[in-house]
C-alpha cells in the first residue's frame, strides 16, 4: 500500500496559502483598475467639464478653452478674475471675457494674451489670501439695463494690483460677461 507523500493538513495549508495569494493578487488588480478609472474620470471632467462644456485647452482666453461659468451678478464675474489671478488660474479668468475684451485686457496689462496677463499678474500678488478676498461695495456697481461697469478704484483690493475698469454685458441666459476693459491709474487719482 502506498503512503501519501503529504499529510492532509499540509495539503490544506498549501491550498489556503495559494488561495490567499490569489485573493491578494485579484484584490490588487481590482484596486489598480479602480484607480485607473478614477484618474480617467478626473481627466475627462477636467478636459470636457462636468456639465457638458467645451473641450479644454490653453487658448488665449476670451471664451476659448472651456465653457465659462457665467455668474448671475456682474460683481461675481469681476471677482472671478481677481480670484483667478490669486490662484494663477488663467483658464478660469479668461473665459469671463469676450474674445475682444480678453485681448484688450491683455494689452492693458502689458501682455500678449489673457493667459499671459493672468500669469504675470499672479507674480505681482504679495498676499494671495488678501487678494482672493477682494470685494466690491454694492453701491459701487454701476448697472443700467443689460450693461454694468465696475471700477477697481471703487473696490477693496489688498495684496496685489488693481485691474482697471470692467465693462460687463448681460447675456440672454442672464449671465454676465466682461465685454470691455479700460486701464485706470495705479493710484486711482492721476489720469
């Protein structure tokens, strides 16, 4: 009679060990696939937007790149630009302008494109938190019908450069977009 080369307890231990290794391998594979899908979803959201916006890109600004988030109040649109300068987010700032206004803003800031203007302005911010907290007193927003103008000289700006006069246009969907830009004296006094 032949004797088994291994005892049943040893065989059981080997099976358990192999099953544990296989389970760990499958678990790691599933984890890797989950991470890959999350990264892919994040890239999709970044380039194509969560709300069906246009594809992203580093365009010169003024509606290029991705669909702008048009705020329902003109002051919110201007504050987006200040916040984007503080965080060096040219993409967010430049879509707040029409293409023509983005080009004018860039020229007024001494840059070739809106993107470059935002990047240059960001280097001049001395206190990002204070600059991000720029505010506009409600009585300083001049609105008449579908047009509004907001002067940086009337705003509470700390930690960085005042950005000039913003002229906004209300769109048919109720959002506001910056339709023009004018320079203002740095000290808001001389002209």
